[in-house]
C-alpha cells in the first residue's frame, strides 16, 4: 500500500482515502526508488556511502525503460552483478542529484535585521551576522522540469522556493521548517517564510497531510504537525488576515488526518480518552536508509521485520530517529534499536502539540468571525488539556510523561519532550499553574539538568542513538527555554532557568563554530562538554543547519542583551592578547619605580622622592 501511495504522486489523481493513502499509478520514479529490485541491488552494493544518495538521483529515462534495462542487466550478469557493474549501470541510467534545482537567492534577504541590535556582545553580534548569510546558501528553488517531468525525479513538486536544513537533507522538511520560519521572520524575510508555509498548505491539499519531507519515498509518513503553529508565527509577525482565511481550511484538513489516522481511544478508570501517536505501518525498508535497515533485521522473522520497519518509520515520523523512548520489549524499556516499538507509545509532546493546534484553530476562527467552529476547536483543546492532566501527568515525578499503550501506564525516565506542555500551555485544569511549574522545576533539579555545561540533554540514557545522551538538539532547547520563559509569570526561577539554558546553548554552538575548520553550524551538539561536535546515530553529523540557525536567532532576540562570550579575548588572537598583557605589566612596574610623591596631592607642586616608591600625600 505504501509503495502504491508513493507511485501515485504523478498520477494527477488527488483523492485521499480514509487511511491517507493515494491511488496507484505505475509510471513514476517511485517504482524505482521506493521498493524495487533495483533499489535493493544498488543499496546493498554500497557504491555510495549514504543510502540517501541513490534515491535522490534523477532517472535519465522513463521508469519503465530503466526497469527494462535493469532486467537485461541482471540477465547479462547472471543475477550476480559486481560492485563495479552496479556502479556502471547507475552511471548509465541515473543523473546525480541537484539537477532538480535552479539558482535562487532570497529577494527579501537583509544583512542587518532589527533583532541584531538586541545583541550587545560584539563577538556574538559579528557571529550572528555570519549565520544570517546561511539563509542564502540554504535556499533552493525547483526547476520547471520537476513539474513537467516529475516521473523522473524523487522530489515532490512544490510551487515556492524554500530553505533546506542542510547537509544530506536537500529538500523541504516538515518540522525542521518551524524553526527555520521563526528565524526567517526574525530576519524580516516575510516573503520567503510565507512561500514555505504555502508549500506545506499545497502538500496538505494534495495528500491530506504533510509528508516527512518533499521526496516521494517519504510519502506515507508525516512529522510532528507544526503547520498550524507556523501559520500562527506568520500571523503574529504580519497580522495578515487574508492569508489566515486562505490557510485555515487546509489546517482543518491536516487536523482531521491526525484525528482519523494517528489516534487511539483508551479506557482509563472507566473513562475514554483519545490519545495521539506516531503510526506508520510498513513491511518495507526506509529507501533513504535501506542498507542500515536491512542489516538491522538480518535473520528476523517476517513478523519482527514488520514491527521493526513500522517502528523505524513511525520514529522517523516523530522526528526522534532514534531514541530509547521507543525501545520497549513487552512494555519494558531497553537500550536496543531492535526493540523499537514506536506505535506502543502515546508521546506527551505530540498530544500537547495537538492541544495547541486545536487552541490556535479556535483563535483563528474567532478572528474570522466563525463562532461555531471557534467553539468546536475550543472544546477539542479543552478535551486534550484534560487528557494531558489526567493521563500524562505523574504526581510522583511532578511532570508529564509518555504513555505506554501496552502496559497502560506512564513510562518513567527523563526525556526533554516531557516538558513540552510548558510551551504549549496544556497544563490541564486539575492543578494550579503555579503548582505545576514548581513541580517541573523540582523535576529538573532531581535530574541534575542544570549540571550539563552545553545545554539540555535529550535524555539521561546513553543508548548510542542520536536522540539520547550526550546529545542536545535545537528544537528541544527551544521548547524548554520558551516554556520556562512563559512559566516565568508563575515562578521567577523558571525565567532564571530559561536564561541559563539559552545562554549555555548559544555559547556551546558559538564555541563549536569557532573550533570547527571550516566554521559550521551543526544539526546536533554534545551537551556534556562545550565546543565539541556531536557524532552518533546512523549518519554523520550534518552541517547547515536550518533549525540550529533559527533557534540561535530566537534566543539572541530574547537574551542577546545579557548573553556574553566567556573569554575576554575571544575575538582577539592569543598572541596579541599576551603582548597586551606583557605591555600592561611593564607599564605598572615602570609606574611604581618612577612616579614621584606629591606633598599637596596636586600635579606640579612640591614633589618628594621616597625610597624609589611613590605615594600620594593627602
């Protein structure tokens, strides 16, 4: 079913079934890239270091012609081609990725947006000016050929230019773009930000949801649903009511997709609650990580392969690919990726985000004078708020936690996502906000989260996966810092913690940038030490990087007047600093030995020498 959905991109038939699937069409690049013997042969040959390389290439001929040539190729090589033979076949039938793009520079880019004036530290000010330039290098625009000959590309056509995350991620990604758009709006790049949001609205209207990214092999899975929050960001900056009215129908359509395809009803204490979860059922590898997935399930039964492939894609839908959050064996936490059971978890972060989306939709319809729909979404927001309070809140731990759908209990352990309801304001009604904030601060203290010098850890468990210790990620720093910043109205220490965490993250990213040659911003960082790039997970740490840029800009817009670099001479070469220090010491010595005594304390009057030292006589 998933492959059929991928292949339907180029069909022109846009009807969506209740499962979110699309009708089948045989003539498309997804025949080759999504699930085929060609895909298996190329990926297992390891002619590329990264499985994503092949599935981003362009077909030189129609999918049918490439398949015919591959059949002949297998016959000629007796179904056992060598690595060099596979490489030659790829070179003859595929073009390198990148041909789908044309040169584009954002016309609304500015070198000196207003928020820079709020950054007082000169080293940080110069640095953030360099970061702003990255929007130009990360900008992409699709060629007209992607629309005209879409069956040759794995890239999904979208109408407007966009900003990519960076590194191996050369397409538009869903949840990454929330922080990219936040950064663009701070940089006063309103047209670029609007165009990106319009791309997502276009995708919702085409598929009924936003795919993980704009590649056909991502169809069938989404990412955390931030589109309503993106529109809210744009509304706050522009107050564009016309755009709001144009967008709200698509936002409703996406909300319904998550209600109908990504939720379950659970009965707790004789009461029914709707819980949202990441839920992608699949019996196939991720094309962009084919070799990794194949090695992971080697020797597994077909039943376990389906569990693992579904778990991997569902975790990719969560954005947390991968983390011990999803590793459950018979409901018990493990540290092994082979125990991935993402669909057994109702994540607190997703449920709180759905509550925020319902709340924002209620506000949007109120602005648009649609009282009936405003009340409908207000009721949904209240319902989710109650669920967060009754199902996800732990009185023992003083925080919200993921819910284990198998054991029907909360999942213990520190994960940065546990604090998401601070940002979404989905506290629930049973407890006072003041009490909740006090409990959350105590939770942070008990887990010694302030002891990490480089920011907030993703978890306290080192599983060797990239969404665990020792790594920190920009989105998670954002949720907690902005959540604590909001909570400052209930507790002064919450605001102190928000500033402290923001400062540590900014200085870690800044120092790492200085230490790397060439200077780069990264996808993720170590929080156990400052200034060291984070390596871990199934692919190397990527540079760019969209959401890191946006979060740094947001933190400096809030705290740029208070955050200072740690080194006095951080902007001065070490040799110059040493020379200045030596000169200063020599000056002091000369001053001590040569200065005169003034009896009357005035220059030019009755000077007296005394033991080659100087004193001022009052």
